[in-house]
C-alpha cells in the first residue's frame, strides 16, 4: 500500500464500498509511516498485514487459507500479479468465492504470460478487469480462453492543501508555464525521454515539476534526475497533496512506455488540467488533440516535443475549453462512485 496510483485506487475503492459492505483489506507488506493512503482508510475497514519480506514466501499461502476460512468472503478482489501468484494456491480450495483480478497496466508480453497461459482449469474462474477497451482488446486477443471486463478507474475529491507559496518560488513572472510529472522514477515512466524533451526546450520560462518517489530497483534513473543540470527541471520528491500542485500547473505530462489508466490522469481530469502524453494503454481513449490535451504520435523525443509545443501555442480560450472538457469527462465517467458501482455489479454477476 505504497504511494502509487493502484494503491490510491484500492484505498478509495475500499472506502466507497465500505459504506454498504463489509470490507477486509489485506496488505502483503507492512504498513509504514511514509505511506500516504493507509492513513485515509475508513475506520470500519478491517486491515490485515501479512508482514511479507522479499522473495516468494510459502507460509503466506497458509495464512491466506486461514483468513479465507475465518472471514468467509463472498468476493476476493486481487490486485498486482505478485499477489495473484499466491491466490493460485487458494482458489481451488474455495470455489464458492468469486475472484476478481484488476490488471493495472496495458499488455506486457513477458511479465504475466506464465499465469495467463496457465493450464490450470480454475484460472478461468477468475474475472479479469482491464481499465480500458483498448487494453481489454490486447489481452483478449492474446488470451481468448479468459474472461475480461472493462471498468474505468475512479477517484474521490481530495482535501485542499496550500502549495501556492512553494510554486511561486519557481516563477520568473506571470507568464511562467509549469508542466507537472507525477509518478515513480521507474522504467515504465520512461524518465530519460521526459528529461531529454525538456532539456531540448530553451525557454527558461517553461518549468518541469517532477513529483515521485524513487521506485526503481537501481539508482540509474534516480541519478539521471538528480544529476540533471537544467534549472528548469525541478524534482520535488514524493508529495501527498498532488491535487494542489495540479491546480497551480498548466499541464500534466507523461512519457510512459506502459500504462493502464493512471490515477494521476483522472486527478488531472477532475481539476481540468490539460494532459500531454505518449500513446500508451488507456490514455489513447481519453486524450484527443485540443479536446483534452495532446497525444504524441509515438514514443519519441520528437513526437513528445511536438505535443508540448502544440500545447504552448494554444490560445487562452482553447486552453479554457480543454479544462471544461476534462472536468465534464471526469464527472461523466471517472468518479469513485461510478467505479465502485461497476465493481459491485461485477461482484454480483450483473452486466456492467
């Protein structure tokens, strides 16, 4: 339950569902002080920590069996492939339970193949959820023997936090433009492309604010950020109050090579922030040029730089229209209430 988008969804979905249901949330690893989202869990949610350490931990299987026996759940909703691996030992023992697995990113040809291609017959008992129609199509083509549904992610409105004074420290004048990146410093977020793109921009009145914790297994990506000498690229570290930074930014930017339907994009929609992104995962279904922001033509510096410049050349009225469109789209499709309602229908075997 760290500070990523999937973890934020799990906590907010649990909170929403707990209004009318009994929710037990299992965290494989210990809850630690630096984790933002567990602190926001409603008090009526039962939280169980399994104290998992690195590597495969066989005794977790027995602990999970005991929990399922004692709690007798109607639905087990699983997140993250490392968690699903353990439940492959549990599912045959409790066939009356409905099992849901949410896939939080687009198709990866290597990482998940062993599980999805499993010859175990009960794998077909799992209802797999993707975050967009595009991602569903990718998985359905590869694994036609499995069931895939689409449920959009959702978020709730965050509490207001004041960061205006901090942002003003980086302003040169009232014309300073702030692009905001939010995410882990990992391979999937394609940080080198992001840095190269903004190093190519020579306008000192264009700033890149980077928010995120170093989550890479090596220091290479983190070091590339810290060693960058461009004064217009500002690394802020991990932040809890993302929404407030969005309110003081001009656009959200993503340079990813792999995504599902990022929570940070839904947060941007909620506050009307224009979005500039590479064409990956569910983002291709959200972003239309000049309607929600700009979608790069491909995953290259030239394409992302072109999208940034197209945004910078917009007139004020065009930017305001994008903001209006994004707020409307969020209200229509991406609230946590709509997300939770769709999962309830799936839990109850109703049509989504």
